[in-house]
C-alpha cells in the first residue's frame, strides 16, 4: 500500500512539473501579439467568431505584418459572411508572403462561396503547387479532436470537381451542393 502511494505521489508530482513547464512555455510570447493570436485561433476553431475577431485585431495592432493573424482574421470574417473584408485580409496575407499556401486555399474557399469559380480553382491550384501536402486535408488528430470520421472533402477534391463541372454545358453544371459545401474546412498551419 505504501509503495503504491509513493508511486502515485511521484507520478502526480511529475505531471504537475510537466504541466507547469508546458504552461510557462506556452504563455511566453515569441513576439508581441502571439498569445492574442493563439487565443483568437482557439475561438475561431470553436466557432466563437465574435470573440475571435477583436483578438485578431489586437494581435495585428501589436504586429501589423503578422501574416497568420491576417489569415485568421480573414477566415473569421468569411465565416461571418463579411466577404469583401475577408477578401482584403486574404489579399494582405498573400501580399505579406506570396508563398502562403493556406491563404490561397482559404481565398479559394471565399471565391468558391461567392461564385467566382475560375478564381477559386486558380487559388486552390496555387495552394497545391506551393504546399502539396495540403491536398491531404486534416490529419487524424484534427479529426479526432473535432469528432469527425471518414474522408473529408479537400479543396483539391473541390478544384477537381469544379473543373469537371465547368467543362460541361452550362445547363448541366452543378456547382453547389449545400450538404457537401457545408463540409468545406478552413486551412491553417
């Protein structure tokens, strides 16, 4: 019995030590605004868009050239259906880094949602050229954490689908399927 208590106490002590070290490391900022950005990203993933938006703004106020914060804000604005503002933020993220594949992929989603299908395909293909592994979509850990099973349609799948549909005569095209379109995911690092 005593031995079990000692082992349990050591185990709990190690866990507390590791958790404290992790918390201290996570709470440190590498640059101003990083923690605001991280919190905003969590809110965005949880669908708390109204909470995320001001935190992205605060992160950008502290570091205006932070491309990931521009991307996060753009995605948030897109989810809030503020499409023109979202487009400006995607464009700004791409202006900051012309090789920012995630920004192209998400701007492709915006173009797709607003009916600019050729532009969506161009953005999807650019993202794939810049970062081919994005074509795989979310990994197992993401699926587990978001309680998603099965294959999730990726933007690569969507680009292929759009190209095939746009090749058909206009009266035969099916460019929107609400049930499938609703499964489209954002792409972050």
